[in-house]
């Protein structure tokens, strides 16, 4: 499969209001039913009339390790978990549909009275823990506080307690004349979400990344200037493993922008910086990893030098490949693949939207230049994906070097519709359906994307909408 | 043009800024010094509005501050190059290079007009003042470092403005400069030197008529050399590099004379402008 040939089927879910998180039977063969079901979800009037609420903007998307669950976090502090419909032989088309599984409020707005600062409830990152038992667990974080949530199912309830009645009230002991063994009776499936741990007071600055270690016991959290290492069971202490805060804040010129553990070497982690570099650290070297063991940095191209060179070279996301051999980084205009064994330059560089290079001043003026786009690997590390403006997202096939621009929009992605590649025209030759650089909508940006760990299913967060696309070829084979 | 559909505050200064940034993006031949001035203005604008943000963002602030630092470093290097040029120990063709495209400066407006324009692009609130008010947490100290740098810039500012052409600062112009300073206080004052030095070739590619079509431009062609109206740094004009070069090596008294005439001409121009 090549990136350019990915025919994607769509399914989109409205996360505009928590009441909308219902099961949406949006399949091709049931297209009418789907339309009705979704129409009912909406308040009267066209859905486009509904004013976009800030709180509904999706701020992170993450598949779990099997891909069965997909979690999204939003600016309102909510976490919505989608579950993939189990495979069904009668209705093969339904396979791959993600429906709302559970919704809960993860973080609430807070106020730091000492610093007189509001702490937003916005969910910055979600990470799933490897599944240890029937229950699932995830970490969610806002700017300051990380929380561990347990998500478990219950489809049976015990009945026939000796000392409690149906409502759970204690029985009058005098009425208990005989003893019985309580029995479990089936009941409607209930998803329970409960907070298990709250890791607070670990960060002075804004947490931008969390990453669970392959030892399954620890995780790290990175803010602008520090990285802390936590044990999943211990909330009252963490170890500071990186600290780049200068003694004098006036000397501050660089911040940490993202950090991640190596997928299977539990001692290795990488963090990216606002100056465009990556630092690989080995926790075996010392307790405080202030000295990196490898520094990945590409010399600046003097021909592209401008006032904004540093800003656009700031790394907004870093992801290890599943194999652990490569790292994927995103800066403002490009995605780069780095080989862990080569520090001097990336092995591959892909232009995401090079036509914006001549617009940098305007993008600086309207603050778009500070947007933090994320990037993702596919299951086999052969295709990479990242977001762009105008609800576009880009895919690059590393083997064929082909790339494609796709659009996540209601108009173009009716359920089961095949996405058409889009093209941004630069210069004179404008083909039909091309969109010119000047008419791109910079308010519609795709910052957060996720790729199913093994299959060709992707999740795209476009402001307050979540789009799930599936590789058509793949799904037809089922 | 780029900002189509963008949420934008609808005040005049922002709009003007947008025009400029679009001009920056579209007009690749905009003089470097003016590009730099434009970026610097935007940086300071952003730092000023920093504390109004609901979500203070260290990452963003650091990037903006680094951009300011970069521009500042450039300016500092240029200003340190200039005294050598002044000494006359560098060939005259080198003299043409003063870092800010002197070739273009022959076609220019008096600095009074330049600063007028720049001032219009700024919000009425004084950026420096408001930056001073930031509370004393760590974040603000990062910003205050920028402030300190700004102060430094202010200290060295007369050097590029005056030293570029004359050995000794001409008094009449100096006083004119001070008046200018009183007009634009705070950051604008600190960066008054930037405006003087780096916006010299401001209108290189934009025709004067387009921008100031209400100004009678006929006078530019007539009796006096336009370049003589420039601040001293702006004088290196193509038409008279020789004259200029001689001026550099001349005694201060003759410089004074030149500048007095400049000032008179300036008064004259301002009269005309105000009249129109």
C-alpha cells in the first residue's frame, strides 16, 4: 500500500457537546440510518449553525496498544473514549467503526492562588498504559497535573446479599433467618471510569508530553524546562531527570517541546527543543540526564535563512518508530526521519507545506507560526502522517517517496466516501479542484493525528470534530 | 490576503501591521533593513500583548525573545562595523555598504515622516511601560531580560544614528533627534534609533506617490537634494558618494553647516506636509 493510493473511508463523530457522544451507526450500508441517527443528535437547526465552543476543541488523540480503543481529550477537560465495533460476520462493513465507549471529566479548571494563575482544564496529552488485566488504564494531563484513570466494564451484578437489601441498605438482622450464597446476574454493560492516582505538584511550567516507559512501571512527564520520572504507583514524589532551566531566567533561550521513551529500551528517551535539536539520553549514565548521550541537529541551510528560521525549526513533536530504530520529528514546515545512529542530519526530510515559506511574516503576525503540529507513524513505519492547515493532512510513503494531501471535512467525507487527494496550487498552473495558497483557511488546522498501531485506520482531530478514516482496500478484504 | 477568514482584531494598527507583513511576504525585494524593522515591531507588539494572553506560553515567548535578540545582535554588529568605516581606512566602495542598503536611501523621505509612519503602526499604549508591569515570576524575568536588552540598545543607539557619517554628532540634528525622542517615548524611543537607522530605505520599492499620494511630491525633484534631508546615517546616497566621503573626513564645523541647512530644509518640508 502506498500513501498516495490510500483510499480512505470516513466516519466522523461530533464531539460538540457531551450529549452527542452516542453510538453512531455510521456505515455505508446503513447510510440512511446513520443520517437519521446523527440528525437526532443535533440540536434543532443545521449543525453548522452551532457556534464552535472553545471547550469542545479536541486537544489530543491517542489509540491504545491494540487499537481497540481510541481516546480523545478536549479543551474542556473531558476525555472521550471510542471503542471499535467487534468483528461481526453478518455485517462485515461494521467492522472498524468506532463508537463512543465512555466519556468522563478528567480535569477541572483550577486556580493557583500563590501565583495568581489560572490552570486550564485542557487535556494536553493522553497515554494508554499497557493492558495488565481486563481493565484499561490511561494517563491524562493538563498543564500541571497528571491523572491515572482506570476504565473497566461491568456486565454482571451480585444479587442476594445476606445483610443488604436490593438498594444496598442494611437489613434488620432479626429478619435474617437463613443464609444464601449471593449470585451474579447479567445486566446491561456499564463502563466505569475511576481516578486511581493523581500526580500533582511535579511541574512549574506547562506539561507538554507524557510517555509511559516500556518497563510498564514508570513514566515521564515533560514541561517547558524539566522532565520528571514517576512511578505509576507513587504520587508523592518524582525524580527530575532533565532540567534545562538556567540559573538566571534572563539567559533562557531554549525550551523542551516534546519527550518520549524509547519503545523497548527502558533506559533511553529523547526530547526535542525549540532550537530544532533532539537529545537522546541514557538514564544508566547518571540520575540527572542533563548531559545528553546523543545530539541530533541539522545545520541550518543558509539559503533559507530568515528572521523566522529559529521559530520554524522548533520541533513540535517527536515520535520513535515502532521498531525503535528511527525518530520522526515535526517542525513548522517539514517532517523529518532521523536514524538513531546518525546525528548529523535526518535521513529523510519531507515538505509538509513549503508554499508557506513565503508567507512566514504573515503567519508570524497572526501567531499561526507557533502552532504545534504532531506527527505519526503507521504500524509498519513505512508511512508517516502529519497535519496542515485548511483541514488538510499529509501522508508520505517512505519507500515510494510519494505523498498525498487529504482533507478532513464534512463535505468530502460522507461515511464510506473515498477521500480525494487535494492539491494546493503554487504559482500559475492551477488545475480544477486545486486550491490556491491564498484561499487556505488558517483557522482550520489539523494539529492532532493518530494511527492505529497495526492497521490502516487513522484518527484526525479537526478542531471540534474527530474523523476516523480507514484504508478501503484493507477493509474490503475483511 | 493570507489572512482571509482569520480572526483578527479590528483596530487600525493591526490592520496596518497586516498590510506590512503582507508586503513583507509578497514583496521579496523589500529592503532588508525595513524587513527587520517590521519584524522587530511585531515582536515587541507580541511581547506587549503577552500578559493579556489567558495562557502564558513560555515556548512562544522564548521564540519571540530570541528573534528580538537576533535582530539586536545584527544591529549591534552593524553599529560596531560603522566606526571603522568612519575612519576612512576602508575603501570607498566598502563605504557604500553600511548594512542598510544605502543605494536606496536616495529615494526616501525625511526621517520625521518615516517615524510618523512607524508610530502609526503602534498601539497607543506604550509597550515598554506595560512590559514593566509584568509580575515578578520567572516568566516575566525572561521578558525583563528583553527589557534590559532594550535598554542597552537605547544606550548604544546614537552610535549608528550619528556616527555613520560624521565624526562628531552635529548639534542641530542632535536636538532634532531629542525632540523626536520626546515624541515617541518608551520602547518607541528605545527603538527610535532603529527607526532612524534601519527604515532609511523604507520606500525603496514602493513608489512615494502610492503611499503618500496626498503629498505634493513635485518638490522632491526640484531645488534640493532629497537625500540631504535624511538623518546623517541616511546620507550615503548614490548620487553623491564622493561628497559624502569627503564630508566624513571633514572637520566638524563644516558638518555642522551641512546639517543646519538640512534642518532648515526639514522645517520647510514639514511645513509643506502639515500644510497639505
